């Protein structure tokens, strides 16, 4: 039945957003849900270790879509897609601020900036070709060290309405030592940090304590998927391994990370599905988002080609239509950060 197919895809989407190791408290995890929780604090939208408001909205939309799988699911899908851009904008902006305003030439930060830019470029291009050209010119490898945070921030903000997000969703970068926004990094629209957030303490996120198997995939008990999606949620175990390998900045470890990504290690997080499988989805009939990315990059498997170039220190100059990236301009540390 058609609704069964849609339900299965919807359940998988939740699993791929949250993963198997994230906690509702905001701790743990290796996928976009976790990134939203981390960036939320830096941008004054939640206290350290709390679940980001944007995650609460997204999970509520997932739950509502599950109830309306046969009727109003497109509206929930549209809202979720919009809200998922928030942590990407935040992470891209924070990397750019550190590079430009704090004078960092760290290759890892350049790699992060390039990765977040690649994920956002087709969506920003839809808002206006001029805005996407700014992101390309200021955030891709070899360019971010001379890029402008203010210019990038303005380009993102001009696209908020088109993306379906608000100044309140994104917030601004907080200087917790001064209990105010960092200079030039305030939220647009006069939005102030959330109540009690500015008094937060400086430090690392709460360490993820070992958990029993029954405690994993908390979303299963909250969202209650109709289908078994553990194989998809468990892909965050591959992400965890790639992160642990890539962070060493060792060439052999980066090669091993590629084996994890492609499934050549024979493990696939125990799921039988690889991250490379997701990066090469082919044509999805009726997917407006995939069409945006295909039209921009000139292919549907852009992310797989992008990662291959990062792993192999190559350029996408001859293969990409737009958003061309030259990883020969990033050192090993930078390329390692890009693949994370």
C-alpha cells in the first residue's frame, strides 16, 4: 500500500536524523539532531546540554506526520526540511567567525566550513545566485581564510525567509565570558538569547555515559516507528568511528575512515547499510530537494563525489557544475575535518 511505503520512508527519516546514540536530554549522538543541540547553546537558544528548541519542533513535526501519513504529510515534511537547515547555518557561521574574526588558520575549521557550505549551497542558490556565489567565494577550501564573516552572515540572513527559518530559530553567537553576543555576531531582528542561557557556564558538553542496549534509540519509545529502522539509526555508529579516526589527522586513519564509509571494513555498524549507500541515492521521483541539488551540482551523488575528493586530496573542478571544491588546498587535518 502507498501509505505503507510513505510510513516506512518517514520512519527512516526520523532514524537518520536522530540515530541510535543520541539522548533526549541533548547529550550524545553523531547525526544532525546532535549538531542542533550543540549549536543551540553557542547561539543562545538553549542551555548547555538541553534539547534544542528546533529539535523539539522537528520531533513534533515527525510525530504529527506519522498521524497524518495519508493526508497532510507534505506540510510537515516542508517544515522539517526548513528547520534542519538551522544547525547547518549555525555551524557554518561559527566556523566562519572563528576563521575571520578570531584569526584562525586552522585547517580543520576550513574543512568544517567547506562541508557545511556544500550542504547549504543549493538551498542558498535557490534564494539567489548572488548569495550562493558569496558562500562559494568565502567558505570553500583556500578561500575561507580571506573570507568575510559579515558578508557570509548577511547572505544567510537574506535567505531565512526563503529557507523557512527565522532570526529566533538561528540566534547569534554568544560570548559567555562577557554575557552578551560576540561583536558583530548578534542575532538579526533584535532577538536576544533565551532566558537563563546567557548565564550558562563555559565548558564542554556533558560526557556521554555508557548506556545499555535498552536505553539506545530513545526516539523509538517517543516516536514509536511502525517499521524496524534500527539499521538506519545505527549508521551513527559508523559516523562515530569515522569521527574517531578522522580526528587523529593521520593519513592511514583517514584511509580506514573511507573503508568505514564505503563498507569495505565489512562492518557497516552492524546494519548492512553503508553511509555511501545514502550518499548515492540516484533519482528519487518527485523529490524537489534532490532536484535542487542535482541542478546545482550536476549530479545526484554529489556528496559521494565530494567525499571521494576529500579523502583522495582531489578537486571536483571537472565534475561539478557549481560549488566546485579543490581539496588540494586543504592539509590532511582540514580534509579529515571535512569528512566528519
